[in-house]
């Protein structure tokens, strides 16, 4: 499938990257002093900086959630390689613009007030992870993209979406985080499905995996009293969603992406299982996923309601 022209997108990506500031330059100069002259044999070894960073990240990963998806060694190698080549580490976090945000906005007098979990995420959790890199002389570009639903019924109004994004930006205190509207600033259009996967779903996806995703969606829509889709319609929605996820995974590894060949770490704000179908066209996608942040910070629950500020 097609997206906007490569030239327009590359110009946009370059502009976005420039907004990260000059922190990278200073860190890389420091790194040049820290790194010894390595022989070819020594380059195969993990650098002390890599070891320290990964120990911190794996501790977070293990304590975050029972049976959390383990961190793949591809990430160790990517960080190590970035240091050896004087490059910054690119981190991608996708922030779901859930329909629940629209409900939250309406029930809070048409305004967004940051939740405790949102404040902790952007003012504590993410800064702590960035600091683990910085103190080891490693520059980080952290891209946070706000992603709307693939499905019509799950999408929220643009004005509400813009207000939520602005609220999150306002509570952030870091310069090396880039907040981006995925469709407006990266794709330049609404996300689309992979037509090959859409038309031949079970050539790419097992029926068991499909049924699990269908049951999960069915459980979620039960909370909406006005939901009137038939089971057949809901199954078609799941098929469309999976095809969109497959296409997004393909795009992220493509030459049109800000991270060609998938040179990025994806730190999700949802359970890592949520990305299973992103690997449909690119099996290596799952090696990029590193679960080290508390999931679903935008959700209202009894604890968040007590601490809403």
C-alpha cells in the first residue's frame, strides 16, 4: 500500500529530529573520550555502558509485571552498536488515543486534568530511563506518538485529541522527548490496512490467534451500552484491525520510516502482547519490544480518581 511521497516524509522526519536539540552532540563528544580504542575482537564484547543500561532496564522489566515479556538480546546489541558507532538510541512509544479519553473529557467539564499515572509517567518513569542512558554517556531520542484507533467507532474528535496532546506536552519537563501526532506528522493521512493481509488473513494469522483477539475485543465492547454490532460485523472489524497492525509493523521497518530497517526500541504503554500482529510481515518486530513502563496511564480507575490533580 502507499503513503505520502518519500521526499516529503523525509523532510518532515529531518525537521522532527532537529527539534531534539543539541544534547546529542555534547554526549557524543563525551562518549568519544570514554571509549577506548577497540580491536575487532573487543568490538564483539558488550561495553560497560551497555551492561549498566541493560541491568537497569531488565530490573524494571522483571518488577513491572508477573511473567512480563523478557527483553530480547537484539536490544543489547542495538544499544552496544549505537555506542560503538557514536549514534544516539532511538526509542518509540505509541500512546493510544482511546475512546475512553473522550468520555473522560465529557465527564470532566470538557477539560483534561492530568492523572497521577500520567504525571508519574512523563515526570518520573521516562526521565529515570533516560537518565540511565545519559549517565553512561549515551544519547537518546525518545519519540512519543499519539495514535488514533484504526476503527471508526474507536476514533475521538480531532479537537479533543489536540487538547489531550497539549495537556501531556505541558506536564513534560524534558527536552529530548518528541511528541508527535502519528497520522498528521508521520503518515500524513489516516492509517490503512495491508491489503494482502486483509484479503487473505488466515494465510498470515492463525485462527487461534484471531479468536483470542476477537474474544478480547468482545470483552472490551461489552462496557459500551450503545454497542450494536453483530458478531459477524465485529469479526470483520477485528480482521481490519489486524491488517492495519500488520501494515504499521511493515511501515516501521520500511525505508519510508524514520527508523529504516527497524533500528529502534519500542517501549509500549500497553501490554506487549498488544503488538503480536505487528510481526505479521516482519517477524523480527517482536525483538524490538521492551516492556519497562506501567501500562495504560490514561485510564480512569478508583486509584486515579483519588489522585486526579
